[in-house]
C-alpha cells in the first residue's frame, strides 16, 4: 500500500485504497469469532480426551501456539480493549457447559458398550462438576457484576475532578437497614409519663 495510491500525508498512507490496506492499520479484532473457534476446540478436547488421548497433545500444541500469537497481537498490534472481566466470566461458563457435554457424551459411549461399572465410576465426576458449577454461580459470578469498592472510590474521585454533579442521585437509593423505620409501641408516651411520675414520687 505504501507504493500505490495517495500517500502524500500520514492519513492518506493509513487509508485503504482499492482493497489494499496498510500493515500499520490492522482490522478490528473480532472477539466473538475468535472465541467461538477456541470454545469449539475446547469442546472437542473435552469430548475426545478420554476416547482419543492423542488429540489432547495436538490440542495442547495448538493452544500453545495460538496463545503466543494472540498475546503478541494484543500487546503490539490491536488497540487495547478492556471488557471489565466480562469475557472471562462468559468463557468460564462456556467451559463448564463443555464439560457437561463431554461427560454426557462419555456416559452415552460407556452405556453403548454396556459397561455399568464404568458408568457408575463416572457418576461422581458429574456430581462434582455440578457442585463446582453451583459454587461458581454463588461465589464468583455475582462478584464480577459489580465494581469493587476501591475502584468505585477511584472512579468517584476522577469524576469529582471533572466537576460531575451527583445531586440527581440524592435520595434515590438507601440501604434497606437505613430505610427501616424504628418501631415503637403505641403506648410509648404513656409509659414514658408513668416512668417520669414514678421517678418523681421516689425522688
């Protein structure tokens, strides 16, 4: 591209021309497309790791190479993108789903081979996976939905330096404990008066 088309200014040199794109302007990174292929390879790995162990070595080599390539691309080529950890949480959910699919497939294969002992030995693995998935849902996914307190304070200070007004939030939200009104008995005033009279009589 640097040898053809308009190239008088930097902007012109970084602009595609007749389908020619300069190497200094990489196309946008398609996270959905790349991650879908990675999850597909991971699903194949989980499903066939027991039935065809040799492919585990092939997949290990594949993930090693792709990890090195994409690590370089993200550090030096593509624009930095921060999803706030959302991609990682979604990837973990897909990995857990792949594990369930692989275990159900293994159940089916062992059932076709009419080996009840092997099926019974695999059952605890499925139960452990279910418990692990429930543990992640209770302890980790909820945390990733909210900004940590220290990060929230830092963000508030940044917004304060930009003179951002938060008056529209006054009274919009309060903790349930602060909203609960103190409950007193209906005869509270009478009890207080009787207590004062009693103290005066015995003074």
